[in-house]
C-alpha cells in the first residue's frame, strides 16, 4: 500500500480534531482501516440499535457458522463527494433489498430497510473525512456484511448474527481505470450453478472464483468471464461484475441469466442507455456472438465500467480495441457525471447525507 496517511486526533475533552492526509491520487481498491465501523447484533429474534466501534477486529466463537459453513452475505455501494461538499450515496435502497434477497437464500434474518440506511448513514458521518474530495475521482466504498456468529457444528443456520458496515476510500478497481483490460473465458472452473447462489451476493461465490482468478492473472488476464455452468455456451458474467457489450447496430447487450448477480450499475446503465436512445437488449448471449460485438465491458460498483480490449476464448483472441469505445465512454461519463453531481440526477438515484 503506497498511501500516505496521517491522522491527528486532538483534544482530550471529546472534541475530536481530525486531520486526514491521504494521497487521494494513488488510491486503488485496497483495504484501508478508517476510524470506525458500525455493528448490529441479531439475537433472540431481534436487531439491537447498533454501535460504532473504533476497532478493526471482531471476536467470534471458533465454531461460528460463517467460519465453517459460509453463512455470510455482503453488499457493495459507494458514496461520492460533490462540488458543494455534500455527499451522495448511490442507490442504497437497491443494495438493502438485494442484501435481503441474499439473506433469505442463506437463512440469515431480514434486515429492515431503515436499519440498513441508519447503518450506512451513521458510518459515513463518523468517517466523513475519508470521503475522497470532489475532483480526485475517488469515492467512499461502503461494504455491508452479515455473518452467522453463533456456534454450530452440525450443518445448520446460526442463532446469532452480526450486521457490519465498513467503509474505505477507493480509486480504480483495476489499475487501468477506464483503459481497457484483457479478459479470458474460464474453461476450467465454474462460478455459479443453475439454481445455486450466483444471483445472490454470498462470500462462497467469490471463494469459488479465487483459483481461476489467480491462474488468469498469472497468464496476464486481470478479469475472467464465466460461461453458464450448464451448457458452457452462453455468457454469464465476470467474477467481479456484469458483462455488457455493444452490438454492430449500436445496441447495449447484456445477458439474461438466472445465475448472475442483478447488478445495480447495469440496471442504471440500461436506464441511461434508454435515456440516450440506445436500444437495450437483455437476452441470452451466446459465446459464439463474442466476435460480433464492437465494444465490451465489465460493469459494477467497484469496477464502474471497465472496458475489455480483447478476450481469449479457447484458442481465439477477439479484439475490441485499446481505447474505450464511444458508447461505453458516453455511458461512463453520464453515470459518473451523475454520481459526482456534475449532471442532473434525473432518476433520483442519490441519497444525500
Ligand atoms: N456481479 C458480481 C459477481 C459482482 O460481484 C458485482 C459487484 O457487486 C456485480 C456483478 C455488480 O453489481 P453492482 O453493480 O450492484 O455492484
Ligand atoms: C462491488 O462491486 O461492490 C463488489 O462487491 C465486487 C467485489 C468483487 C469487489
């Protein structure tokens, strides 16, 4: 980590004077401990009021359900500083509702929308000085997670849960940013089975992708595209993000599949594409169509839009260009313009804190 960080805490009487020196321009997508996280506990059928905690560790029983049986789900969203100093959170209610879909799938308790919003707002307020200033292009990444914290040894759900929200300032996920990266189609490992957990955000999906991702990175591919596990002939999604492409006739194309995560970024881009008069095709996308696209990208909260310069599919290398294509660029500018408050938020996507 090459961040220069200096935090000064003064005044013993509780009036904390905080000075944060972060080299905002060198932010990547790396863990950075901030002042506090917020934690709520579910026990005896209800959630408590939550506490802001200044530590960065958690104490769990060695038999905690999350540690053994992966009873864990999480979310990812961002907050952005605007020119006037206000901070906007991008579509948090969508994350709250996806978190509940994930929770239902792995038998975690429901999280009231108000509690999710309370958590996100309180933790941002407490760490406001970690929101990258307007103009730096950085954002505050918000990572809510829910874990089964009770001790179990027979396979079964926990009786105690913790809901945690942590935040950290981030820059680009892939160091290339809006510059295109090379992708490869996974031919050795699957990510998500039909009727499995691909459409929810649980930790196990990411554990399943680690080995393939390591192999791909070693071969020079920062990003892996997973085909559908049943037939291996349709596009599902990337390990970190949804698949988007532009067809020869200028349509925005994205797969319709039961085993991909319904991306909030993709949903937003589809809305922006429609606003711009770009036809949107959400449909099964055959791998055999890959050579027909003129632009390809990965989209998600962390990766925003990361263009793909070329994709290796078996023995073929299909090229899309070393610059971001015009349609994806237009959508990127529109989305980030709204997020940073430079363009009107016509869809009311930003919640001000
Ligand atoms: N697909 C996967 C596997 C992801 O991890 C993510 C990131 O959250 C996405 C898609 C994009 O979803 P969103 O745009 O809601 O962040
Ligand atoms: C996000 O985009 O928020 C994610 O959770 C993706 C993750 C792989 C960083």
